[in-house]
C-alpha cells in the first residue's frame, strides 16, 4: 500500500467523481482508476460503488476513509516537523476563494508568500462559500476567503476582512431611486437580482427576509457583482449587494439603505490547522496585505 494510492482514494471520495479526482491530483483518470483497483485488491474489498453516475463509498470505503486521511496527515506531519527545524517550507497549499471575488489583497498576499517560499506549490480553487467551508473542514482546502452571515463558521479559525451591511441598488429612473432608504418589504414588489445560494451575501439576505416572514421573488442570480450590476442597469430587477459592491458602481446605480437588514455580511479568511507552517506564513502575509493587525 502506497501513500499515493491513499491520496487518490481520498480525492475520489471527496470529489465523488474519477475525472475531477484525476484533475485534482494531476494524473490521468486511467491512472487514478488503476491505482484504486490495486488498492482494493490489497485490502480485499471494493471501496467505491461505481454503478451510478456519481461514485459513492461502499461500507468498506466509509470505514477506510478516516484512516486514509489520518495516514496522509501523519505523512505530511513528518515533512512539516523537518521544516520547522530547518526553516524550510515546502509542499502544497490549497487556497479557496469565493466565486466572483476580486479582492486583490489576497493576490498580493499569495505573491508575497510565493516570493518568500518558492518551494510551496500554490493551488487556487474558486467555489461557493459553503463548499469552501466544507473543504476547509475536511482538509481539502487549507485556507479560504469566504462570505458569511454575522459570524465566521463555527469551529474554524478566522480573520474578518470586511463586515458591512446589505443595500438595494437600482438604476436612475427606477421607482425606488429617490427613496434613499427602503425596507425589505418595499423590495417584494420588484424582481430581485442577487447572488446564488451558498454565498455569504445570499445567506445574509435570506436570513433577513426570513426574520421578517418575507418570501422574495428571485428573478436572476449571478456569482459576480459586475454581472448583477449589468443586469440591473438593464432594468431586470433590484440588486441586493454589499455596501462596497454598490459603491464600486456608483456611476451606474443608486444604493438604498435597507433599514431592516441588520445582519452584517462578512468576508473572512478561514482555516482549520494553525500547525501547518505554510498556512501560518500565508496568514502573516495576508494580515499585512489586508492591513489587519496581527493576532495571536
């Protein structure tokens, strides 16, 4: 039994798909399949049910998965222990970023980290906030920039980058444009254009509406603020954005305060293991790039 076989096994278990797993570990699908078959012969049981479109773990696979993760973590700890002694940081760092995010200080932090530690391979993964949080919890993602409602996900370490309120945004000439301040109920008569489920901003909006017993009509969804703005400018609805998103398009839209949406929308870095030296170093550069004070 080889560590690479366990790595491929964990990748397929996480991705539920041989093709995506192969892309993740940077080898061919046939190579992954062959190594998984070899591992199954060695343990004497099939680890995956391949009969459906989505690959699922068998009972044997479910039993083996936590031990495979532990073995890979232990192997990684050996290299980390040596790195602590020698001062060298090597390996791979997977960084997650919520879809549609254009927060350039994160890129500055990655560039500074790469310059200081060229021996670390950096992988950048774009996904919804919910999936990125799951990735951090399972160890598939080391650090992620995510959107959240009110507070960072429970059980994870975090560094809040932005905390701000939601606003409604409309083009010139819209019936609400002269209002200045509106309530969530005021929006219910209009089609809503907003981020999709799984994003922090959408979670804030959904929670605020639920607290008021409201059921908004979501007309259009997009993961990028620029797309939402383009749709609203063309008269397709009222956009629900964060304050900074709306401020960046003040020449095209009028931002309206939402007086009963008090839950703050957060943008935060989250991570699980402070013992990973690469994670610790990236956080140092991130705090510097975001001009946030260092924390213990």
